[in-house]
C-alpha cells in the first residue's frame, strides 16, 4: 500500500506541474478590456458541494450578484464553470492560475493547501458547503451477497478507495481502531469511485470505501450493502470552498459576491429541499432519492457556509493521515483557513451562525411518488407505519441509524425488533451489537418490520 500511496502522490504532483494545453493563456480572472471572467471549479456529482457548484450554477445567483456589481462598476463579469470528477484536477488548475474558486472535500482541501504552498501559488479555505460532525458522509460497502459482515472480515481482502480522499481516511482510521494494519493486513486498490464501483460489482474488489454519493447510490441500486458507517468514528468530515490567495486579494468584492451567492443557494436548499434534490439529480444524472438521502431536510449532510472550529480541528487531525501516506508534508491549517470574507458577508450574524449546530435529531421522512414535498416523522416506527399504509406509493423512505443518526434508506437498513420497539441500523454489525446487549431483541427483515409497525 505504501508504494501505491507514493505513486499516487507523485501523480498528483505531476498533474499539478504539467503545463496546460495550448490556448489557455493568462490568469483565469484576467480581464479583457471591461470584461472580467471568473472561473469556478466544482464537482457536480460530489453532491455536498452543490451550494458552491451544481445547485448554485443552476440558480444563477453568482451571475446575479456579478451583474449587479458590474452595473455599479461599469464592468462586465462572466462566470466560467468547470466540472470535474475529483478535487485533484481542480487543485492542479488552481495552482496553474486557471481556476479562481474551487470546492472539494476535507482531505483534498489539505492537498490543495500543500500544493499551493509548494508551488508558491497559495490557496485559502474561505467557506464550508456540507458537513457531518460524526463522519457519516463516508461509508465502506461490500457486495449485496458478500459474506463480509464487519471490518474484521477485511483482513487479507482487496479494498478499493481513492487514496488521498476523505473516504480513504475513514478506511485507514476504522481499520486502525479495529486493530487491523491498513498497510499490511489488506490490499488497498487506489481507484476512482466509478472504477471501484465496477470492481466491486465484478468481484475484483471485496469492499469499497467511498465518499458521498457513491455508497448511497450503490445501496439504492441494490449493488452494495453497508459494511461500516463512517459516523462510527465520530470525527467530523466536510466539504469547503477554496480560493487562490492572489485572486482573493485582487478581487475581494467578487469573492464576497460568490460567498453571498453561496449563502443564498444554502437558504434555497433549506427552504426547498425536494426541489433542490430534483434539480441536482437532473444536472448530475444521480437518482433524486439518493441526492435527498444526503442533502434533504434530514439528510446526512448539514449545509452551512460558516467555518466552524470543530471542522478546523478535524482538518488538523487529518494532516497526519495524509502525511503518513506521503501525500503532504506539514500543513499550516491555521494559515490556510481565512474567514475574513465569509465574516464580512454574514456581518454581525456570523458568530451566531457559526455557533449553531446541525438540526436536532429527527425520526425520518417519507417521499411519496408524485409529491413535491416529504412527510417527516418523530420515530422510525412512524416512518414504517406510514410506508405500510401507502403500498406502492413510496418513492423513498428514510430512517436514522439508532446509534449514529446516519440517515439511510428504510428498505436497506438492518432492523432490530424488541417488543414494540423497532430500531434501524446502517450496518449488520451495528444491529448485531444491539441484539447482543438486549435479551429478546432480534434482527428482522424490512417486510417484517413493516408488518410489526402496521399492527403496533
């Protein structure tokens, strides 16, 4: 695995240093007369960045902000959106001066910071898109019919992940907690998410550790079952917005326009969760039900542009993981984080917004076919009862894991029945742990859980 990690680091560095194709001259934000083009790099299918990417683009809020600025300044502003599959090419383009603003996950953000410093093209983390304080955005899955039931079963197995990603960090930490050496006891396959998903289906990988939205997508499609819920680590994971420092200093008002537009997109997502899920689904080709699992009103992700101390602390804990894989050296996280712009956008409301946590735990929701809203419930049992009362009408039903709170599809959850109580879990290992400590409890099928909820 160490050789794989070193090769990955070399490839990332090479990607950063490779000259861009002919015809891409000048800085991304360079003006041509009275026209200024701002280039934004985003990952459409990494759906916890949508308030700085897919959703923001579809709403046109950044263009609106820049139009208003242009009318005041007598300048024409244009936005160039560039879509990528991962954060690495965004970092490469940023450090080459070709992208001004980008969004990516926490581990890629650290690589972004390290490459920027290495190449004397510093970048800064200026806001957050989606986060989960327990780490529930990353999941290890295996094939539906696999005999693997816990992390311990991964010894000697082939596990696909993307080296340098937050999902890789989750895998490494989870294995270490289970007493498994991630370098010696498994065979790690460094693969892009889509390649890893295909490898899992073909049987050339025994398990897959990936970030949003791949685990939920594969589970929804019946192509995988959850083996490990990243929220069991109880360590925050998030996605954020990074900017070239030179751009931020030269055009701070434009950066603030972007952050103001991001805030508006965040408000829209909160006020119109189903419409937002449908919009992102249309733009990405992902099922709206999967988008909603992560981005919905009770979704795994919480969206908030403020940079919370807990997230900065998590970044600092991430550095040693990337350093051990030889993907970064030391990273000065405090120097990388720059809240001044988002603070100015929020004004006096920033401290209160920053102190606010995720919504209080809720009991799940049901999305009926043909409806543009969902129904929320206080308990998973109520979700089941409602779903049972609407046979053939349920588009998706979601319930929170009884221990971690991670939202999951009700029909993909592992259910524990104890008397009148019905408790859902993302993984079978968590359900077995429940049964082991509750005499009389037992694991039941989703159909049985529905029947019991109906008569309770």
